[in-house]
């Protein structure tokens, strides 16, 4: 099959492209910067440069494509609010995919709360999903919680926080639950979602690891894997807007990314059901194994505190 991978310089896109090639597919990469795509280790023999936000390059990128992966986020700083940027990028992509006659679009979004309104970030993810599911007859959206991987920005953020604070202050969202997923399993789901005959018509699937944990427990598991003594301090309040600014500064991350992500911690984020793994034939890794593997991979290029 001819497959397009957008966001090819990012964590997921750069890891997915070689797996698709190893499975025998003809892969084309799409991104804004050829240098970044090459630096991410993606085979650059078939690369189309462009920008989904303006629509530039999309028709060329999607020409002759059977399956297209939409792995684009638009949460970088800018004058326009990120939900508007994300929707416009998705609309440009969906229109170009329809013009090209793409058979299947695969999108990686986020879990949404069952009993509460989603945060601005998760609402935007859901909005993009709705746009893309109408772009091709066999489209599939995968919804994930925190991805555990050495290059996952949400995981790296948590690791940096644990490394750099002597005491772990955990706001009231610490008791909310989620099901983090191993980055290897995300890639397995994406590969299967693009190639499996089990996908019939527009479909959204929740993907999650096998372990249900609170956010407080997740932070503690990362602390224990780092072999660090970081006592936990439970706070009786949240103050997410203020806390996210402080946390982003401590972790050396951009608040434009961290702020919206932390807003999503205010509720449980759990899958609607566990059918995705059986449907797509994915074997799931346990959370502690995912954390340990990710830290080992990270340590190959950079020393971590406490290890």
C-alpha cells in the first residue's frame, strides 16, 4: 500500500514510518522541515514538504495514497487559539484526502471523560476526530491517555518534575484515574489500524494499557523507577492555571503545551471498553515494564538523575 505519515518528525510519526516500511508498505512522509524529518531518522527518499495549517503541499502528499496517518498537533505558541488552528489543519487535510480518494485515514487523539465536559485540549482532539472520520470511508480514530515512551513529551514532563523537585506536591487531581499506554503498544495499534481488515467504516476506538492508576500513583511509579526519594505532599486544592506555569518552568517545557495537558487531569480518563486490543490483535505491556523500558531507552542518550 501507499501510506502517508504526517507529523513525520514527531515522536510517533518517526517511530511509525520505519515499522510501516518493514511491513512492506511504500511510505511517504509529510512535514514542514526536511531537516527535522531526517534528524528523526525517517527515510527521506519520499518526502513532501508543506503545512496543514495553510493546506500547502497536501494535494501532492496525498496523491495516490491508500492510507494516511494524521499525527499533527497545533499546540505551539501563536496568536490564534490552538483549537482553531487544530480544526483548520484537520479541515484542510480532510478536504485534500477526499479529493485524492484516500481509502483510510488513521488519527491518534485523546481519551475523553465519560461523566464531565472535556478540557479545551481534549475537546479540540474530539473536534479533529469528527472532522477526520468524515474524510475517508474506512477512517479510524484511536484515543489514548498518557503515552509512556522516551520521546513522549507528557512522559518526559513527568520524569523531569520528579527529578527536579525535592518533594512531590500533588494537587487534588492526584486521585483521578487513567490508563497510561506503552508507546510500543500505540505503534502496534496504529500499524494495525492502518492495515487490518477488521476496520469497517468510520470507527473510533479507545486504546489503553492494562493498568488503571491514579495520577498520583503514576508519579510514584516513575519516582520508584528512578530510584529517587521524593516524599509525596497531598494538597487540598488544584490551582491548575498557576501550577501548570510553575510545573512547566521546573520541567523546562513550554507552557503552551503543558497548560492544556494539565487541565485534562481534572477528571478520570478511562477507556469506554477494552475491545480494541482484541479487535486489532495487540498484546499490551504492563505499566511498570513500560516505564522501565522508556527510562532505559532515554538513558542511552542522556543520563537521568537517581539511576
